[in-house]
C-alpha cells in the first residue's frame, strides 16, 4: 500500500487555489472562479499518482469570502482538519502576489484554532499571477523582495518557503 501525501491549499477567496489544484493534479476537477463570492464553497479533494507517489490535494473555502462569516469559514476548515487527521505533509498558502495584513491574521487564526506552532515548518507561500515565472533570476528577486515585505508583517511567516 502506497503512502498518500496530503497537501492542503489555503488562502483568500479568489487567489487561485482551485486553479493551482488543477495545475498540480493535471485535471479540471476543481471549479475555478475569479470571483471572491462564487468560489469554492466546501472542501474538495482529489487523489492522484505522480512518479509512483500518491497525493491527496485539498482545495478549501477561501478565507475572507464576503458572503460567509469568519466563524462559518473556520468551522468548514475545522471539518477539513478532521478529514486530514491521517496526516498533512504540506500546506500551500496561496496569495495573489501581495501578502496583506489580513492574510497574516488569517494564518495566525488558522495556526491557533486548527493547527499548531509547527505549521510554519510545512507551509509554503505560493504567489500566483507572477508573469515572469519562467525567469529564474526574476523569480529569485521576487522571492527575496516578497520575503522582506512579509518580514515587516510577520517574522514567523518570513521563515516559510516561498514559491512564485
């Protein structure tokens, strides 16, 4: 029996979590929406195999969905925590290029209500909408700049991995 590596995608509504889930899985199983109102309404996951390794990708409700109170969103994420109780290998915190104070607060809330202090050790910040993603030098410059901006908001998050 193959071990399944579980990957959780979280972030604000409209930041590209479902699109990233489709790219990672090589499918169109996750509903993509540019709207912060009509995006993912409940957790969806897909198990797939890549190079002999099974992965379970979880697409989540967007943090900051203006149609849902934060308590309801956290409740949904709490249910997801039950679903992934078998273990979680990676969290991809998806942002659309600029990390805001609201996202830092959302991360802290998740850490304190669902996860624990160790969450930063397996969290990678993914920046979507970066047009120069094929230019390694531009990616590295952007990562360093982004890390500096995050450090001004949260030293804790500045220690996470960053990918563009």
